[in-house]
C-alpha cells in the first residue's frame, strides 16, 4: 500500500495538486474547506476589498488561531508538568 496520496484541492478557485501522507488526506481536505469558508465570509463582509486583501485577512485569522492554540498547548503542557512534579513529591513523602 502506498504511504502517500496525490490529491487535488480547490482553494478559492485555485487547483492545488499535492502529495500528502495517506493519514493527512482528511485534515488537508478539511483545511481547504475551512479556508474556502473563511474566504467566502470575508468577501461577504468586505465587499469592496480586493481578493488579495481578503486573503491577507484570512491568513491573519488563521495565524492568530494557530498562535492561540500553540499558547494554550504550552499552558496545558506546563500545567501537566507541574501536576506531575506535585504527584512525584507526594509519592516521595510516603
């Protein structure tokens, strides 16, 4: 069985031909769908801006989401590390 798939994604009318690991196909298709939805919302909200301007706004929104998720992940990792340290201390006290 092939580990990679050749897929074509349509993002705002642009056909992107990609080779992706089989296990990433679904997430890549969902990502393309999310981008298209965000672009449609942006164009509906800002009818007087260029497609380039709309894409810049979409990129900014997705970058903000990525950075927020990254910060939340870091906070969760710190909380888990702190909890693990506290549990270790409790177990050593016994």
